C-alpha cells in the first residue's frame, strides 16, 4: 500500500442521527492526528464502520458488509478495518470472532483512542477500547461534518430509560448532558459555517439538564433558537413522559423552531407499554398529544411502533391500529420485535408472538399508516409551504428536494434555486411520502 493511501480513512455510518454526529467527531479526531478523509473506500487505507445495534437486522447488515470487506483485505493486505459504535460495545470481544477482517474495536465513549488503536494494529496486534466513560461528552472536539445544510448537534449522550426491548443503555451508558455553554458554542460555530438548520440530538432530549446551569431542555431550546434566529431548529428524540407544557410553549413561541415533534409510542396498548417498561400509559400519551395540538394547532407528529412485542395479543394490536386512526401521525418508523440479548425483555419475557403473526401485524400497521400519510399529504395540495432546499432530486437535476418546517419532504422545480435556499412552494400533487410542487 502506498504511504498516501495508508494515511487515508473512510467512515461508513450506519443507523441513527447520533451515529452521523459521532462520525463527524471521529473524522475530527483522526484529522487532528494527521489522517486524511478519503473520497471512497477504494482510496482508503483505513475503513471504519460506525455501527448501530438497536435492531437485529442492523447487526446482520454489518455481518454481510464485513464479508465484502474481507474480500477487499485479501487483495489489499495492509488495509486496516475498524468497527466502532454500538455493535462492538454491545457484542464486545466476541466481535473479533464475527470476522477475521476486523482489526480493532472502539465503543461510543472511546473515539479519542482511535489513533492509538490504529498504531497498535500497525504494530501487529488486534486492539479494542470498549470502556464506558460517564464523563465523556467530546468537549473540545470540533466535529468535521459532511453536507452543508443540516448540522446535528448532540446535547446529551446515553439513556436512563430502561425500556425492555432497548440496548441503548448497554451501548451508550448512563445519561449525561452537555454543558449549556458547550452547546451554545457549538451552535455558534455551526451558524458561522453556513449551515441553515440545526437538529439537537439525544437519546431522550427532553430529560436534558445542563450540568453548568441546571437549565432544562425547554430552556436550552429557547436559548439556541435565540442564539441563531436565522436558522431552523429541530430536535430528536423525545420520550412521552418528559414532554412538558413549557417545552410545547417554547416550540409554539419561537418562529425558527420547527413545528414537528417525533414522539415514539411503540404500542397502542397500556398493557404492552407496561411490559415494555415505557413509564407511561396510552391515556397519558394521548394527553401529551392533545396538549401539543392545543398549543400548536398545525404541529406535525411522527412516531415509532413495534409490532409483535412479547405477550402482545390480537386485541393489543387492534389498539395500536386504533391509536393510528385516532391520532393520524404524519409518519412512523415501523418494525416488528426482535429479541436483543441482555435487555430486560430477553431476560424476563418470552418472545411468544410467532414471526408470521409479527409480520402480518406489521404489514397492517404499515398499510394503515401509509394510507393516513397519503391522506394528510393530499390535503396539502393547493397550499403554499416554505421549504428549505437540501439537495438535488435523485430523479432530476432540474428539481430540488427539501423539507417543510413540519418535516414533510417536497420535490419542486429548481428554477434557479440552490440547496440552502428557503423557497415558497405551491404544492401541486402528493404521494404517501412526498409532496411535489413549483416555486410560488
């Protein structure tokens, strides 16, 4: 391998927005140590997989990708392959037996050790760094992000909610909030770099509590929106038990905070929510939705749903369908349950819903939600919406794709506009997922 290639790295990011933010941190740490980002994996001497362990198919995806990289390593003997993020933290040392292609492992709290891990591999040893660090927030690191429109800014790491199905507390550790001053400094840098939108991130942003000021998330969101009044502000993900009236009033009261709340419910049955250890009933969830809609009449809502959780009956499933019909979410992330070893559900509950039943219930949820989404988007035909253009449309360079403040995807005729522009668009047609229009 040439010296030039050996110094180049490429990061494949799998999973959530937090992983995308972490990849920006890893990039910065490697560049600080003299490494250079490669345009693609073929040009790289170091390939990093930044992984997600939330769902079983995410792990299977990584396993399949490792087969591809093993072929690359057989042709390129000096290629270094690292696996970082949640999967190695979750699987730990057994990861090395997953594939002979893996040279090193790094967990979400140990990205500062990446240069050291690479040096250890070059010295001839497989290396790992998988310790939890309850103090690590990556303060002092200026993330090197891809893209130029939306920037992800983590405001906290880890999670204290022990939902029965979830591995996050085991992969990202206990909850810790970033200092208020650290968040504001990062927000200022993002604005100065020309970004048009900021998304504040956390496994549960609503439980943010600044260690330097004791400010809650409503206070942080208000301060961020005032610090950069010309940028759109979004946040994710929320937990229903922590949505407060103060937070909803902050969203309503600040013009640059987007009127969109992603509020995972997982099931429409209080009995199943109890088994999931979610910490709220469906009645309480409905009350939070009613609160949001009473204060922000045009709020758009999205959610997460799991079909076929342990002990879910047909009646429980029907309650989920009823919830969808009643609330009419704009969109939903929908999955069927898969056991994650080590979680509360894996230790204490029986995965007793047969796979064909899980898949049938999931399809019924998807079909209903797609119909609702299509109806809601059809209602937007004829209206004029403000769209932040994000990129060229995948189908045509003569069109741009962007999102409304309510997080609806819009494809529209370019007419000289560029990504980053705010454009008023007349909506002319709709599918179940996308609005189409022309500049008004």
